[in-house]
C-alpha cells in the first residue's frame, strides 16, 4: 500500500447492505455469507439510514417466535454514523473511537454507500515499510515547510518511529515539523534534532 491518506485508500469497496423491510433471517444470512458483523440499512432511495449489528439482533429480537416479523428498520441503530470517502484515516479512527464502533459505512455526497471501513482497514497503515513512511514524511516536510533547494534534512524511520535531523529554516518551528511528521499515516512517534539555518 502506497501513500494512504484517506478512507478511500483503505476501505473495502464492496458493501453488504439490507433494505428497511429486510427480515432478521435474511440479515443474518447475509452477515454469515459475507463474514461481516454489521450491515448498513438503506432507504428506498438507497441512502444509509441506520446500521444493524449482531449485537442489535441478539439484544432486540424478543424470541424465535417473532423472528419472521422483525425487520431491519425496527432493529437498526439510527441515525447511522457514516464517513465520507475523502475523510482522513485519523478522522475515521477518532469517529470510531468516540462511538466505540468496529466499522463505518462510507457514503458519497448523497448519502449512498460506496464502501465500508473497519478498524482492521485503518490499521493497514501500520504495515507500511519504514522506507515508505520516510518518503511520505520527507515529502510532507519539503512540500509544506522547507524552501525549494534546501535539502539539509534527514528522515530516519525505525518501526514507524520518525527521527528528523538536519537544518530547519528559522521561520519554521520544530513543533510544526513534528506535527506534520506525526500526521503521516503509519507514524507512531516523532522526534527532532534540528539545527537552525
């Protein structure tokens, strides 16, 4: 994986969903068939209006006698927490953390599903090689902070931990350089040993 920045870079593009009137049995069959633990529920217009999870089914279905009459619309958690495909990986992770969610439906501008992003998808950025992470950090710093032609910057990465050394222009703070480095997907920590220009 190279240069992941947004949810679109890591999400699963296939979406398993349910209609509002889908019965419990159909939802469970879809979950089992596709190996997912939750499905977005779609309105008649195809917009995500809620999510049905395994927990929703286990907690809200009163018993076997009522399974045939319970639908996605009565089981779903609503409104659905969704994310746009252009959202940052860090932003999606914060959204999941706040809601204690395992996955988020990814929607287009009209609220229609275009994918699903899971915790596992977001963790893929930590599988990137140190060389890829170093290249991205160097690119960010040279693009946003370091004047063209001033390449007295060294970026070392070991197991996702970044160390910045070299010369930093007087107009640029070390804190800003570290913030930019830490924002690169796959960076777990950053430290700097700069000299000023």
